């Protein structure tokens, strides 16, 4: 099946700094990618839909100025957590759908963010 | 997107068959039912997808009754490595794209 990668797999940063997380579709093109956040023992929460060449669509309650999403190419979307705070510590997961291969959605391995 | 209801947790023993039921009373005509598996600190992994009746693949079966208001994921002869969280998602994947996750079912398999 198709592969989605994320980089880094884990990151530790200091409060107030910004962190960028990359999501790549390795063997297919994805016009749309999705970003989720997951806290311990909880389900995945959709943060935003990333559209190639246009602005991202954020879910209600997600601060678009804090979580910057850029989808500059058909294989890469980035999520930047700006001015990170300890409460932003979470597991961030991206996903993408290979529209040419059917309706299965592929998820990345996730990025563990810890803000100290 | 249709809201789903699953048991929060289930326990089983190795070698047993596990059936996880998901309720989706408001499922729409064009909605499909998809199940994902997630291990700790990993992204969800696709298990199986169906629209009606029964679907089977190499890892699971999916049973969907005629009214489609529920579905049952069946895992034959589970092993310790099947300990994970299982999510049932319902939606018209051809038009809405985004997937909204419910609470999921935490399956614990004991030796």
C-alpha cells in the first residue's frame, strides 16, 4: 500500500519556540492531507485539512495562527506549531488519500512533540 | 458524518474470536464503514471497509446488517499482537474526504 512518512518522529522544544513537522506521501500524489492531534489515552482529533496550492481549512476551535499549515507540493504538507507551550505537547498525525488507488486513507507514523 | 458508538474496552484471550460492534444509527445512503487499528505511538492502520453484507480480507471480517445501522468487526483467533485500539468510522469517503474518529475500542488480549 501507499506510504506516508513524517519527520521528525519525535521532537523536544522549549516553550516559546516554533516547531515544524513534515508529512510526505512517498509513492503517490496527495492533493489533500489531514492533520490530527492525539493526547494520551484519547482518540484522534482532526485539526485541519491541508489543500495543495490553497489555504488550509481548520476545524472549529483550532487556532490557525498557532498551527500553520503549508501544502506546497503534491507530496508534502508541513505543520508548524508556533510559540509552543507545554499544553501543545501531543502526538501529531497526518494522513493522505491516494485518489487514484481507491478510497483508503493512509496515515503517517506520527510525531511526538514535547514542549518543556 | 455519522456519529459512531463503540464499547470503550474489551478483553479477550489468545486464540479466541473477537467481535467489536459499532452503532451508527444515522448512517447515510452513500456512507461506507471503515475500521482502523492503532497501536500506541503509531498512526492508525486500515483494517477493512464495507458498504453492506459481509466483507472479508486476510486479517478480519466485517458484518453489516441490512439496515446498516451497525457493523461488527470480527477478528479470528486473536494473538497478543492484536492488543490495540480499534476505530469504526462512517462517512461518504468519496465526497467528504476527512475522517472523524470516535472514541474507539481498546482491545486487550491476554495470554
